[in-house]
C-alpha cells in the first residue's frame, strides 16, 4: 500500500486580481489551495465607479469566488478576514464574519490583500465622505448621488437646494476624474427634464487635488487634455488644495497661498489615498519586513520576504521598484507567485527569474466617447482613447456573462443616455421621539 501523502498547503490571502491569478496558476498543481477573503466575491475594481453611477449592475462587476474557481478542483474558498500570521508555526489567524477566530496552516503563503481607503489620519472624514474600494462603497455612493437630486427637488430654500446640487470630490486620480465626469453626465443628460422644481444641469461638480495636475501619473500632456475635457464638461478643478475639514454640509480647503475657503456641499466623495490593511502591518512585524509610508511591504525581486522564501507578497500591497497600484500589476504578480510555487512543487531547483512587470498601460474614462490611455510611448485621448479603454476592460472582465452584460449596458447608456441601474435603498429615518408623558401635579398631603 502507498502511504497517504498530504499535498502541499498553499494559502492565498485575498480574492482580488492577485489572489485569483495565483490560484489559476496553481490549477493543475498537486497542491491544496485555500483562498481566504472577507467577501465572497471577486470584484472588478476598475469599474466600481460605473456601478456607483448607475451604468453597470453589481453582478456585472462582481462574481462569486466559488463560481469563478468552480473548475479548480484543488481550490477551496474560506469567508474570513486575516488578522495575523504566526510565521514560526506557519499559521494564519482568521476572523469569521460571526466573530469566531480560526487558524489556517500553510506551507506556502501568497498575500494579495490589496489596499484600503486612507484619510491621511483623519478617519473622522469617512462618515461624511465615503471612499470607493468595495461594492458596498459603490452602492453607498450611488445612493448619495441620486438621492441628492431628489432632496434638491424638495429643498426648503435656495441655499439648501444649492448645497444638494453641489458635489465635491477629493482626489484627482483616475477614480476622482472618472466619478467627476460621470456625475456631470448624470446631471446634464441622464436626469434631463425628469424634475419639475430643479434643473439637474445646474449641478456643480468640484474636484479638489493637492498637486498641480489631475491624472498626474499619466504625464503632463495627457493630464492637460484630461483637465480640458473635464472643464468642457463643466467640472470645476481646484488644484493645489488640501482638505482640512469635512462635515455633513461641506468641506474646508487650504490653497497653496495659505488662503482657507469653505465650500457648501451635501455630497462629498473621497477618492484620494490608500493604505495597507492591518494584516500587512502584522505580517511585516512578524517577519521583520519593512513598509513604506502607505504600509506596502518591501519584497525581494522574486516577491518573497527576506528570510521567508515561503511567503510571497503580491499586488497593491507589495512595494517593488515603485510599481503602480494597477490591476495589471496585481494580475502579473499573482500569476508569477503562483507559478513560483508550482515550480517549487515540481522540484525545479533553478532560482526563478526576478519578477518583471510588462506595462500594458493605464487608462481613465472621463465621459462618453472620451478617455485617456498611456502605454509606453503611445498616448491616446478622446475617441481613440475611449475605444482602447473599452477593449481593455472588456478583455479583462471575469466571465463571458459579465462581458456580454457590460457591453449591452454600455451600448444602452452610450446610445440613449439612460442608466438602468439607478435604484438605491434609502436608510430608515429614525423614529420621532415620543413626547414625554405629562407630569401630574402631586396631590396635597393630608
């Protein structure tokens, strides 16, 4: 009889692009793969803003992890959040959604937990200015955008109406630019002639950016084209500004010259800054790895941690050669890490080549028929940029049904200005306080 051989245990933290491509690389390997994520779906994060603006539905940008990996018979999925790593015992500490703790042993650990929204030390801003990193964030932003127009329709006066029709976005990167363009399109085209009291086209969209350019990572020529396109749409750009305060009625910013200005806006959206989740700090502390200011973990050229060849860090949470936090970086690094484990299992003794990122470019959608794309020396904008953007996103959407559904939704939106995914849930209003019972006068004592 043959002795039972326990397969090598590979734990992948994160079901995003890095984790998904790592699991795919291990599909035919004699290993037992466990994918851990605190959400049960794989999210196509680059299109979150289209879910938030009502073009795409949740199901078109998010698919159940179990469905995506159903043909990977050596992969199981665990719904939990990684909280710590015991590198000596090779155990990952997890917390289930019901709060129960559990442990997961590993022989190889691939970390692809991504990044979360950063408020640069002002976490109190989050209550008034949601970020956009998760599906819940996108649905909350959708509610705030469309509800703002509804509230403006029944506002008590001109000042309140202006507040509801003013949208402020903090951060001029791709997400901020894309959302700003979408809100103006909603105001000018989607909601045209739907209201009786207000003109939706009066909506102001303010975009605040700390540097001197929007889309600064795309280079000056494309940044200037993007700025011209945004201004042509009616977006007001406030460059060289720093937000110092946010509340339920607006935000306060400081300009480069030191002047402080208050802007009234009932809808403030945060699209600036990211930071590593707590488990990245826990892993760095346990392994002695260094982190940058945003919490990314410095890795060796083969994506392992110094002194820990069994641990590989991939995607947005890794720090290597100043690589950008792009989906394509996550895909390629995840696939590289998965192949490295597969080669080790197959007994290949040759040292793997260092990870090399193949830059396929960066793209940002501004409005219908207008986008910017940068790939190597090729810079595209306007309609050509939009066609390239369309091809890239259709190619990388997970699953045939997602691609087909997205193409159909885009066709409807671009041809008719209609957005089919405008439904939003309104939180229950707090019940009015009951009046205190009347106090009876004390009866005179005998």
